[in-house]
C-alpha cells in the first residue's frame, strides 16, 4: 500500500516545503498532475516544475500526463527527472508505441483510464506496463467526489494480474479519503493518490496517517 500525495492541491508558492512535508510524513510517491488545457479543461504543471522539485525529494516522481499526444512530452518529462510516467489511453491513437517510448527512457511506464473507459481498451498493453491508473473521478480538477462505478475495474485489473502473472501496480486517483480508500483497497488497489484530502487538511501529516491507518485496518 502506497500513498501518493498529489501536489495539485499543494501551495504552488511553497512547493519545496509541501513536498518535504509529505515525504517526512511517510508518503511513498509524489504525484504530479500535468494538464494541457486540451485533454482536460485545466492547465497545470510541466517538465520545468518536475525539474525544480527533483533535488528536494528522494521519493519517486509519479507524473500523470493529462495531455493529448503525450508522445510529444515524454522525453522532456524523463529528462526532468520523472521516475514514473502514466499516459491516458484516451489521449493517443498509439498507446502501445507511447508505452514503449516511456520504457525506452528506462523509467516506469503506466497507462490510465478515465471513468468512462473500460479495461478492455488497455488489455493489449497490460503485459507491458508497470502501473495501471484507474481514474476514480473525471480528470481535470482536485476536490471532486469519488465515482463508485470504477471499483469494478479495479477488481477486474487485480484478477487479470493474478491470472496472467502481470506485475503492474494498480493506482487510484480522485476523491480518495479515509473512507473511499477502504473500498479501493478491498477491490485490489495498491497505490492511492490523494490531493485535497491531504493538502487541504490543516495537518497534512495527520491526514497521511489516517489514510495509512485506514489501509492497515482494511486488510
Ligand atoms: C485529477 C488529478 C488528481 C487530483 C486528485 O484530475 O489527476 O491527481 O489531484 O485530487 P483529489 O484527491 O482532491 O480528488
Ligand atoms: Zn493525477
């Protein structure tokens, strides 16, 4: 069980402080949401921000690209210090080739599906990826409500992994709280992204502890 705080909800004027704070509180990955204003209706962080954060944490940088034709940005994110790059199946006509591009950078490669996309779409690449990210909200903004109908896809991915001996981590992203995390862990998820639940709390370290406790109690 891994906790990946999303810095989308951090204080952008104090990113170094907010990254160090969650690292000291026991976070496992730093989740970085890149949005292009096209694939989603919001504009956020690019490779320059990844590069700026890189010297300030030892944690893996988990870069979630909500951009059209992510192939164009994969080399820049890799050079900036990304350890994991996840790309949306809906954002490219060439998901297999784009996954290979990430792997050729010698970093971890992941595929993401929106709430309205089925697992069937990504079945051909499940043997190639290190991570599958199941969006539990429609991407674009922090602070949205968890979509329950995504739980079946987490279960499906967990059983496909077992059946075929795949090695991917199952990550969930959106609306994660100390309550929804229990449903996700019971469905088979391994990595939990949380933005507003952590950074909107007056004590982000305590929020991370609550998420970890909820995980431990759920298994
Ligand atoms: C949503 C982003 C998420 C977002 C999650 O498009 O991919 O990573 O930061 O925020 P919360 O945890 O507030 O739902
Ligand atoms: Zn994300």
